[in-house]
C-alpha cells in the first residue's frame, strides 16, 4: 500500500529557531501534499495544500511567512516553521495524494506525524 | 463553514461490548466520508471509506453507515477488544477536495 513518512518524528527546539519537517511518499508519486496541524483533543486543521512545482495554497488564518512549504519533487514536501515560538508547539501531520484532488476522489495517505515542542 | 461533529468525545466500555460512534456534518454535499483510527502520538490509519452514493461499508468487525440527507454517519465496532482502544476520527471530503475532520471519539475498552 501507499506509504508516507515524516521526519523527524519528534523535535524539541528553542524559541526563535527554525524547524524543518519532511514528508515523503515512499512508493508513489504525490502530485498533491497536505499539511495539517492537530492540537490535543482537537480535530486536524488543514494548514495548506501544495502541488509539485507550484506555490502552496494556505488556509485562511495560516501565516505563509511563518509556515514555509516547499513541494520541490513528486515525493518530497517540507514544512519549515520559522522563528518558532511556544504557541507553535503542536502535532503536524502531512498527507499525500497521487492526483491533483480536483475531483475530490483521490485518496489521501497520511504520514505518522511530527511532534514539535518549542521551549 | 463545513463542520464535522463527533459524539461522544470519549467512551469507555467493557471488553466484548459493541461500540457505536457518531459523526454528523452540516453540509450534505459530500463526495465521501472516511473513518480513521489514531493511536496516541501517532498518525492516522484509514479504516473505512464510504462514497456519497453508498449507504454502508463493512470490514471485519467494523461497519460504517452513511445517511447523507440527514448528515450522519455511524461507525459500529462489534465485540470490542482492548486493542480497539484509540481515538476514532471522522472526515468528510467536500467538492473542494479538502477533508474536514471531527475532533474524534476516544475509546477505552476495559479488559
């Protein structure tokens, strides 16, 4: 089956530093990748959608300069949290889809998540 | 705004009892609905996906029903086991291809 990996699984950083999280599709080409954020006991909130080779589309309220997304290849997307602060601490999950998602039928395969803690 | 609600937020049952998890959504113009399992600190595992034209899907002890007109889905887990303890998330796919998630139901099955 389709496998999506994330690295690192857990990261602790100091306030003011930048953190990069990688999302890889291991056995398929991901035309579209999604980044979600999950707070404790809350639902997953979509942060942005990225298509390979083009700029990411951010959801309302998500700071694009704060959360930099790069989808440089069909198997890799990165999320960089710039100048991280304690309020950025959260569980970040990516998902990947083979299609462009236009018809709403493409399955999203989810990564295992990355726990970010900002001290 | 497309909202997905899951009730109850938490559920504790003795082993062997059947589980009933509810999901409701405000906009019935969906493409499909999916149930996921999430273990603590882990990612999502897809359990069942129901297309908008379907009424139910079954996989082993799991059965999910969909009533699109009333904006409801129910996940049934028969003969629960301690290994079923996890958070179960409901997610709805809308025409804009985005997934809207509920907050989940955390299930504890007591041995």
